[in-house]
C-alpha cells in the first residue's frame, strides 16, 4: 500500500488501548433505518442505507448510530507475549476462528527497514536476518468482547508486508510490496515474494513462494477449486497488472503446497489482458469508465517469461499492447463465483495515466471464473477537491482511493480508503450505491485490512498510522443482511 499520496499524521498520538467499547449514538429503530420505498422502480440492487456518521467524543472513529468500537492493539502501547511492543504500520489482515469462541487475527506490518517498532525477529520466524526488525506479521488472539488475549510474531525478516489473502485451510499468505534484491548488508536475500503464515505460534515456514513471482505484490485470492491464485501488483513506471497462477494438471492446493510453491517453475504465472471489441488488449484499465459499469469484457492470460524477474522486472517483460496495466492494482478477495480486484486511482497529468485515458478516483472489478470475463462494478470519478487533499463540504459522500476489499458474510463489499482528505471504511453494493460506515477523525491515515468475523458480528479494521486495530460491533445484519 505504499502510496504516492501518503497520509500525514495530523492528530496527537492515541493513549494506551482503552477498556470497553466506545459507543456512538443510539440504535435507530427499523423504521428509522429503512430506506424509502420505491417499489420496483429503482434500477439499483436493494441496499439499506447506513445512518449518517456521528462524531466520536474521543476523536477516533465516526460511526453510524448504534455502532461501537474497541481498540485491540496499538503500536508501541500493547505488547507481544515476548515483551516487545506491538509493531507499527498495520496493514492487510484476516480473521479466523480462535480459541474459546474468540477470534484470531493475522496482521501485516508494512515496514521497509529496521526500526524500533519493526516486527521482532523471533527465532524460527525469520526469513532474512539482514533486515532486522522490519516487516512481517503478528498474530492476535481476540476475545468475543474485543479484548486482546495475546499477540505474537508469525513471520519476520520480510519487507513492506502490504496485503495478502487467506487460504481455504486457515492460513494467511502475506505479500511483500517491493522488488528489492539482496545487497549483502541490510538484505541478505532477495525480496518481493509471497510467504505463508500459520497462526498457531508454533508452525513457521518462512520460505518464499517463488512460483507466485517476485514483484511488488499487493494481495491475492485462491479460487474455490484450489487450482488458481489471483494476485495484484502495486507498481508504476510502467503500471503493474493482475496475475493468475495455475496449478499443474491434476494438482490441488493444500496446507502442504508451500513445499511445491518454493519452486519458481511450479505451475504457470500469467498476466491479465482485457480484450476490447476488436479482440485486442485494452492497454490500461483507465480507458474504461462508468459508462461500462457491469459490462462484461472477455480476457486472456499472457504467460510471464521470467517470473523471478532476475534481470528485468516482471511487468517490464511485456510490450505495450500485450497486457492490460493499471495504476495501483490493490485489494483482492475471492468468492465462489469469482474474484474482486481494486484499482485505487489514476491521476490526471501523471506519467502513470495514458494521455488519452480517463482519470479516476477508484475502480472495483469482478472477474468471473467460469465466464472468463471481467466487469467494472464500482467506479469513483475523479474529484479535484479530493485529490487536493482538502476536505469536501460533504465528506461522507465524496470517496477516493479504495484499497483493501473484503466481502461481507452477506455478499456485499467493504472497501478501505487510502486517498486524500477524509479516510473512510465504505460499504458498497456491486453496480449500486456506496455508503460511508466509518470515518477517521484522528488524522488522514489510511484504513487497512477490513475483515469480518464469520458470524458477522465484528468488523476488524486497521488505521495504519499510528498503528491501531479496531473491533467494530453493531447491527451489521440490519443493514447488510
């Protein structure tokens, strides 16, 4: 998620994690919460609007009436079981079933070099001892009430751990958003890989999954058949793209696949080409706009020549017009039918936007596994106000820079903003409206790693700076169910 428009801390640092939930407002009645009835005249999917956001007296999160939050971890304030402070730069995250009816989080830390709040290099978890306390993942055991029951290191010695994806067998794949190679001093190994992270605090295999390529990884999703992995690339000069890894015939991914995925030649890695009406690849996603909302486009997948990027970065191995690129391919999340992928923005007047393409402030796509088509399902037009970093007059209607994405237990989308001005967590219906459900009142730092518990009771989300994990509860089913 290392972005061009990096957030700047405006508020004071938050104190130690508080006890109990902070509640904003009272629960509205169903009559108050229900949208106005328009019969069958509405052209949009049914989506119950969230109430307006109410300011938090503690100055942290603005939430709809009836919702409350609790701080689970905070960088430098809460501590690991081994005594070190919680690392900072919280990013991508997944939630799993934990012990005693609670939850277990596996969380990335997007840190690019050794520092006082880096991920502690605990023996057995270290990939590259040269980087010191830099990026990696922590694991947090959380009670049903949002209480922190313990935190430990899942992997260390990695760099710029951005997002990733959960596996069907209950682990987390963490992605390095970098292409840095070994330099013999601060990096003893090459970086830019995906690693699998177990959450039990005992099993650790800190080995790069080279079959998935070495590039500025962002996020990934495994399909229902366990035969493909879809991966995004957040890079520029030239822009990155979206990739598909395919298993050898007859092979299904499992908890033992990390042993095979260490081989860079295992399976095939291909890059996305969205085909226009003439059958040729559309060079950049920014040539498509809201005018194409929900229109399916055929795709083809183009083999990657050298997935380890030994001499040339993976994205630079393709000629213009061979694949479809996009500014900031970010969040990825899979369903039974397909996979969602996000482009955060493409600013006018920049080298990363083709001169004749259309600037935008966010795109969400859906790739259909069976049809092998891709559709634009959410589109934010460019806003000069948002891009300048100034607060809009109606800031809870003006959205930009979607980044991480997750699918709720009810099938709608949750997006985390990483743009300019106010930062939100958003609820979006594919092809329909988008609502603000959380606003950062502390500063303009991005939100990261939204993840719903399977029971739909808790939305966990991170504020990257100063590094806070929140558990948000409330009547989610009333609005999303």
